[in-house]
DNA sequence: TAATGGGTGCACT
DNA sequence: AAGTGCACCCATT
């Protein structure tokens, strides 16, 4: 009884007792700019059609800026009582008050229902939410802090020698970086600023234990006693790090488990796809700007681009933010690319702590790119073989200029969300990368377009901004990569293409083995085979363990024999131990789906040749060139990359099989989101019944 | 079942299943300096004699210093495996490795038993412990962060006007201070230090949300799997703030409630006394150095005195610590005073954040002293009347030089533990303050000596150091007072003396009313009457609510009618609302004790004239000079105080009634601690049965 | 392994 | 609205 909030007794009235994983609302547009967003249809229109749909709320933009906006009419201006009462406080604060209201919010019966609902939205964007603070009337979410664990690689028992060299080097950098960045206040002045300046700025004090948890991204859920509803607002859509979806995280596993427990079939299906896209290095469909929808202005208004800041210590630009639109040439050529960039540093932290050793931009870029490559998938980090080590030294020594090395380093896993976190639009030329039709709903056979159509429309408006809140330039070798100087163009190009063959002696077992792994991480061909199998036979209903204890599917496959793993992907997964369980789980459904079996098959106890028959290139205990993708999925594109990549030639080879599978995925998602309509200048999710 | 640590299954063996609130151990001294401290008598010697005694563990000192110590033989040198293995890391780190082992530690059956046991030790020292971090194998305690709450005063509904001026002034200071002090790293370099310097120092990163929780004091409880025992070590005995016992804190109430639930009669008795000493402005018996016990060196060795640092930004002294002994003249004259001081700043934090407006030392001293006076008891802060405001402006304007103002400002409540947290020994002359015999166990009738003898001997070795971890000088107006420049001498003198009469017009109702409150807080006469009554009739057994739900005694007295409060003390308490409940609770026992009633009497429902008959000076609804203490308890003493106080003359007037009551208290406590013995050069608590 | 040290999720206040 | 108490973790040695 204690801790129970009586206000929520009223809240849990039968009128609004909808389950939290449905967003099938008919949504009218509140026109009043001074009125809080109110759901006119509070109940669920229908619980039968899509009871567990992935939430796709329309976010209304609330932009307060010193710049007067002509397009304010459909910008959802201010809202919460505190904002209307408080009016405008400081110029500096206004820039932080860009609010995105998630509008169709279910009537959560319990506070704990909010996070899973939000996770459905933000996990696909590569954002792992954690609760920063909560009480009965609010829940504040932020990005999960990244693990430090720069020595995680060393825990590999079979780690070969000769790698400590780079580790030590980076360790020194890490130490310096860590301790050089108290990174407390959001906006700080120099140490010698006058008291007047100090008092005029109201920087926030936050927990500042490490540089890993100072991302400004915030989502706030607030319970209104009047409306007896929760409202959710994205308070700050900026990020201080790369976004990436990590299916191996414990939090995600719990989330997925809850989906299964809740029988949220559609969400399970979507996240299974997401997992496989991640594993297969397929591009994750993320925020794009649909054409002619009228939202472009909002996006551009929201995507406030912070002033480009050199890595020299400077507090001058900390409070000056400007709103820019896409470069006209780029905008016309890439209408589906989000206008996201994180070139500038908002200098929220560490202004007084300049990074003493400032590397040149190119080096930073390449190094961070490599780091992403090394660290995105845990298997890559955990292998710790000379090949990985070679990458590390390559990045540090500038070998990245060698196109051969580039081929290995640049192909970033799609889970790094490079598509979304484009860093410096001014330096990247996306010309000819996207040639698709600007109309997403028109039929197209271009794979990239399929990806765009796969996009959950809710993410259109998210377009997470990746900003650098650390003023230092980090040689950080870990998951949270703060460097804003990522060459997203090259990353993006590699996402769609597999790495070219690398020349290695097959007799060098260790090196060769690692090369296979690396190449596998870079290539997408065999992964696409998996996806094809997966998507063709996938049946989300098999994921439901209704009436079965939660951990059953997990406990069935806790150990795997490496010798059973003929496929290099599986072998690769088995190398990292626990991460192998997931792929077995999923493969079980590849087997079970078509047969409608309710019980997943344990691959430890079934004939693995059965699995092999479904998978091409599966050879038990065989390593070597036969793992090379039989077909290269590559597209013609330019990779200027500051002039470093122009020697690289990549060819587009259409893989019809992959294409078909992606179209299946895309059509599935399109079916889900076909009810998005433009209503009064805003996108609304319209229930078909209405 | 989940979360249960199997290691603790072994731990909870019947051999060592002693309740955690007993410390009646016969304790042998571990002589080996390279061996971990081991209890040779693991079981309790006897559970019958004193089953709930206040713990009095002997702390063994573990001092590592760059200075070689001649008295190392009875200093309990290093101990834990990591220390012996790791040898000496950095000179800077050594100073932080002064460890105090709490040696007779009960065999806690549960991790949650540790905190209450430690609270028994540290609450009397004015230290409110909270858990910083815990898991199944360790619990780390630190000081509870003080509430900021400078707006707490404003919440007073009856707050008069004309006070916002000072509040605004101090608010600006607070803001500046807050935001000028990220205070993250323990040892920081300047922003422009070279990488080499940066990497050579390993400052700690801690949570740095506010300046209120950066006290370095740490107590660590570690569970040893080998020994299957908990060991407790004071890792850092320094404090960044004044120590004060706050009986009004919620944590303390819970602690007290647990004592009652556990039927810990002796602890209840002791803490009841402590509460009344606090309320009555009686000195709290704290750390003293017994003569000829051989521990003086240890104390002096442990009390590492950090270099006196001006408030100018400096990182040079952050890692240089020197061990000093008491000034010889002072040591000979005041052998029972702890050699504690907090003159210097260890510069653990905020080195890069110099306080921009540096006040002169005198102003800071007076202001902070005043602030302690205003804020120690919540009732003083919450009244917020012009008198308090006058104090505030007085301190800012330097009126403190006026001895009349001094009389109002300097008398600090004893709960501020000024005895313990002497700030600058070099500036304070304690000559003639203590004239007692240096042998504590010889009979004495001097009240101060009685206080000394009251001391729990366990606190001898604690002697908390109050150090300034903030380099700035704060105009902080709240509970956590960081300023190290407190004139402890003046404070101490006032603890033993009541304030002289103040000249005020009795017709000014508001001002007069506040003056009464202030004077009451300063005087001890009427309080002593309470204590006399209390101690005479006190029966701790009546505090036990065995078989009664926990909150019963609390729920019985949640509201009081102010008109029922004839006694100014009660009236004063009623003014602040919730704090009045406690005194009613205690008064209930004054009533119930002699009659042996198991049920406390609710004074809201009994004849209050009964209460009044027990209390002198009780006049309902009467304010004025009659509340002046009938007798002044003052002692001759010098107050050099940098030459500011030499105009002040104070006379000693012995109050026999007070003296008797204090002797009763002293004898009671002496009875409890008569079993402290010197064993092998260390104080040991020897069970009488042995 | 045992032990130590520390980050951080999240709800309480 | 935010600080912080506390525990669940992870990392290092
Ligand atoms: Zn983020
Ligand atoms: Zn402290």
C-alpha cells in the first residue's frame, strides 16, 4: 500500500484502461498554440486490428527560438503549464527548449508501462533509454550510459599476444580524456569569467561521473492530474555520441522478453527484423524526410545546427545556436536524408578542459570510424585478433589513406546508424548516392528506396541530432564515440556494399580466421541469405511463449558447441559466448516458423545438417575463401571522403534475392503505416475505421 | 530467493549468529602489522550482560605516510592484501590511505545490519551516514548530503517581509558558487596542464552533482569470504563540513525506531540523552584524548593536518600533507581535546574554480558562525523573523565586531560539534578553557570534566577531521557549512555559557518574540531543567514498543495545539510544526517512566497542567523577560579571536542545579563505559564477565 | 578466486 | 525539478 499514489487511482479509470502497446488512435490536430495537447479520442479505436502495434506517435514540434519562424503555424508551440507561465527565461535556454511532443500516447495504467513503449520507438533509432529520474508524476528518460570497459578486449581468454601495444597507447589517451573532462555543467564559462557573466547563465548541474553519461538527450513523461493522462515530450533530441542498436544489451533482452510476455507480435516481428539487419550489416531504416509532406520545415526547424566549433577551447559559441536548412543542392538530391549533423560542439561541457593533444581532423575521423567498426558489434571487439589490432594501428598511423585498409575499416555495421548521425554535411558530398524518386509511396525496385519505405514514420520526426558535448577530442576506443568528425559518407557507402575480397594466405590460421570474421562483419551477402530465410519463413507468433515461463526460450540455449557451428556467422557468434544464444534463438524460429511449432528447437539437440540445408556456404570446421560472399551487393557511388577514397571503385550488383526479401520487409511495414495522413499540416495516424 | 547470496549462507552459521547491536567483546590486539585484523574471539563472550550495548569498537589505525613514524609500533600498519601487495602507489594516494579499522565488529547476519550499528557510533559524532554503494560483499558509507534548501525559509507562511534582500544577495552567491564548482576530480590540474602531468595523477571521479555531497569521509564494510566476517574500515576521516547531530532528521528517526524495535535499551538511552543535549544546547561529549593511554601518538599521527591554504586557487598543495602534533602549550593544557583541526584545505575539489569574490577571513568566519547558529536547529532557520534577518545582515556588514551582536551570534548550539571540529588551532587559544585534571578517571566536579568523562571511548579514536574540500569560500547559508574558518574557541565558550541578556523593547511583538526564541536557543538554563527531569526519571525500557506497531508512538503525536504550549521551549518547537512531535514523545516518557506505563501518554489528551507542574518557567502565552535564564552558566575564558573579541567579558556562574544534572548524566555514562581497558597499548572494551 | 574500487539505473525525497 | 540514497552491476588486480 505504501508508495501508492492516490492520484493514479483516478487515473486507472476504466475509460482509459488501454494497454500501453497500442497507438491506433485517430488523432485530431490541436490548433491552439496555448493549449496543451489533448487527445480527443482517448480510448482505443479498436483493439482488435492491431493490438500490439509498434507505437508510431506523431511528434509535434515545439520550437522556441530567438529567430522568428514563419512556419510557426503548424509548429506545436508551447504547451505545458510551466512553460506558458514562465514565458521566456534566457536566450540560452530557449535553444534547449525545443520540445517534441509524442502525441498519441496510450493511457498507461502504470508508470512502468511507459518505458517499454518508448523503447519500441527509440530502440530502432539506436537509442537505449534508461530512467534518469522518476516519481509518480513524471519519468525522465535519457540515453543509457555507455560502458567504459576499454579493457574488455583483454578479457578474451584466447586473445593473441602483441596487441597490448595499442591498448596501452589508447589507455593513456583514455586516462587523459577521462580526467580531463569533469564535464559537469551543460554550459560553462571559462574559469576566469566575470561573476556577471556567470550569474547570467544558468547551467544545469547534472551527474558528471564520467564522460559516458552526459548525453543531453532527454525524454520526459509527465502525468497530468487534470487530463489524467501521461504526456511524453522529447526535451532534447541531441546526442553526444553515435547511435547504435545493440541487440546484445541486457536491457534490450529484457525488453524483448517483455514483448513476448505481452504477446506483442508486431513489435516482436519488427525487432526481430531489426536484430537481423544489425547482425547482417544491413542498413537500419531510420529517419528520412518524406517529400511534400509539409514537415520538412519542421524538421529543419528542429534540427538546429549548432555552430561549427573547432576543438579549441571556446565558450563563445556555447549559447548561440542557429537553425539551418539543408544545403540546397544536397536537399534536392537527397530528400530522404535527415538534415541531421553534429559538426559543431555545443560546448556543454569541459570548456575549461581543452584536449591538449589535438589530432588533425582526418586522423580523428578515421580513428573514430575504425573504432566504430571495432566496437559496434561486441564480437568484433571481443575477438581481439591481430586483424583488429591491425586496424587499430592503421587508424593511428594514418594507414587509412591506403584504400585497401579503407576497405576493411570503413564498412561500418549498419547498426552504427551512420545514416542517421551524419556528422558534417559541409564536408560530405552525397551526390549520386541517392537517386531514388522523392516520392516514397511510388513503386520502386531500388533497394535503398525499399529501405526508406521500411521506415517507421514516427522516426521521421525524430532525426536524432548527434552533438558533441565534450569539447575534447577523444581517442576513445569504446562504445560511446564522442567524436563528431565521422565521415558518414564513406560509412554509408559501405553499408550498402560489401567489402571487396581481401588477400590473405588461407594457411595462416589465426590471421585467416580473424579475417574471415572481419570480412563477415563487413559483408552482407551471407547475412542477406539469413535474412531471406528469416523473412520468408518468419512467423512472429512462434515467438510467443504464452503460458510458458519467461526464461524458457533462453534457458534452452545457453550453451553451444563451437564445433557445431559450420556457418561462419554462427562460429563467429559462438566465439563471443553469450551473444551466440540469441542467434540460436532466432534460428529456431527459422526452423519452427513454417511448421507452426510452438516449441523452439534447440539446435544443440537437433540435426544441424537440417540447418545447413537451409543455409548456403555452411561448412563445418572449414575456414577459408569459401566464406566469401558469392555475390557482391554493391552500388555505384562516389566516395570523396576528403579525397581519400577516390581510388576506390565499387560496383553495384543487384542481388535479386536480397531485394525481394527487403521488399517483403518493406511491404510489411508499409502496410502498418499506410494510415499516416496529413491533417492540417501535420502527420496524423488515422485509424482506418474513421 | 533471487538476490540471495549463497556466500552468506555460510556466513550465517550458528557460530557467529550474534545480533548486530552488541559489542561486548574481549578483544585481543593483533600485533602483526602484516596480517589482516582478525578477531580472535569471534563469538560473543556473553549475550546476557549487555545485549544491546552501544557499539564501542576499537579502531586500529592504519597510517601510511611518506613521513616515517617512530611511533609506528602501536600503529596498526597495513593490513589488507591489496595494500601489502600494491605497496606504495603515489605519494598523493598515501595520504588518503589512512585507514581506521573498527575492530570488534559483530557478525552481521545481514548487510542491512551494518548501517544501524555504524549509526550508533557515528550519530553521536554528528555524522549522518548514508550508503554510497553496496553489494553483497561491501557497503560503503559516506556522510549524508546536506540539504541545500536555501528557500526553506521562504516556505514559512508567516515569514515577515523585508528579508528578501539578504536572500537575494546570498542567492546570487549560491548560484555562483554552485556553478563555479563542478568539483569532480579529487585532485585536478589546471586547464592547461600538460598531458604528462595529467596522466601522472589519478584523481578520483565521483559524483559531483552539488557541493553538498563531496565530503571525503568514507566508511567501508567489506565481507571477507575467507573469514566469513564483515570488516569495517574508516577510509577517510576527513570532513568537508561541520559535524552536527540533527535529531530531527528522518534518517535518525528511523534509526531510533529501529532501536526501539530491536529493544536496544542502552542505545535508546544514550541517544535520548544525546537528543536532549542537543536540544538543551549542552555540549555533546565527543572525541577526547585520554591521558597516558599511549594513543595520543596515534591520534596525532592520524590527524594529518593539511597545509593551510588561502582561498586563492592553488593546486600545489593538493597532494602534500603533513602530520603535525598539537601545539605543545595547548596539548599540555588541554589533553582531553582532540587534536582535530580543519584549517587547511586538501583541495580535493574545485581547484580550477576559484571563488571569484573572496571575502576576508574575519567576515567569512563570522558569517559562517552566524549561519551555523541560524541553521543548526531547524526551528531557527524556519522562523525567518527580522531577528534572524538582522543576524544575517550583521554578518555581512561586519557588525559582528560589536560585542553585543557577538553575544547573539556566537553562541552556537552544542549540536554543531564545534568541540570536535576545531578549525584552526594556530589561531585559537584555549588557555584556561580547560583546567581539569588530565586524568579522566579521577574524580572531578568540574562540569567540563564530567562531559569529558561522558565520552564514549570509541569516539576517542575517531576525532573527525573537518577539512575544506571546496576551494571557494561560500556564502552558503545552509546546513552544510564548508567554511573552515570557524572560530571554534568562541563557539566553545558559548556552549558552556548562556547568552547574556539582550536589550530589546518587549512591546515589539514580532521582534520580541523572535528574540525570545533566539535567546532560548542560546541559553541552556531551562533546557537543563528539562534534562534534570528527564535524567532523573528516565527509564529507557519505556521506549520499547515491543509488540506495538512501529509507528504507534509517532502517530500518537502528530499534531499539537500551540495554545497548549505554555513552556517557551515547547512553544518554540510548535512554531516549526513537525519538530514539536519529538519533544512531546520524549516528554511522554518523562511522565510514563516513573509509573512504568507501557503506553506513552499523548499530551494532547492529558491535562497539560500536569506537565507544567514539572517544568519551571512555564507560562502559557507569555513572552518577555521572564524567559530569561535565571542564572547564567558562564565561565571565564579568553577569546582572542584575532583580536576581535577582547572587549567581551564573560563571567562564570555556577549553576548547581545544572551541575547536578550533568553529573547524573555523566555518572550514568561512566557506568556504561567503565569497562574500557588498556590492552597492549590499545583501548579495548573488556566484558566484565571476562 | 577473492577483494577492491567504481559507474550508474532509478526511485525516493 | 532535481539531488541523492542505494543497489545492481562491471572492472581491475
Ligand atoms: Zn544520447
Ligand atoms: Zn562528512
